[in-house]
């Protein structure tokens, strides 16, 4: 059985975030709940605090920890057909 890890670009994550309702009282681009959980209100959206290759804004959209480089969004597909494709 084959498996693959599919990376999800920040652009796609950001586009998906436009479709969901989220409160951002201070207008910094982070959802208030994520901001409180990770105590991230002082982080700049364009920075990559944990140096994992995803900006803090991407981390907030994905719901991952901006201080933990092992915390990232992954989609794992098993049993891939040779013609497997992801599209939307």
C-alpha cells in the first residue's frame, strides 16, 4: 500500500479561511480563539516563529501551534492509485 503526505499551501488555507465564520476583534488576521490558545496576539502574521516554513497567518488558519515546528497540517492519503489527483 502506497502512502503520501500532501502539503497544503498557505494560499489554499487562506482561501478556505474566507469561507468560515471567525471572530477577529483586533483585525490582525488571527481568529481570537486561536490567538488566546497560543497567546499569539503579539506575533506578526508574515513571520514564521517556529521556522517550519509556514507563516504565523498560515498557522492560525490551519489551527496549528506557531511555537512548535512539529505542529503542522498534513493530509495523508493511503493506497494511492497511479492516477491519483487532488483538485477543487
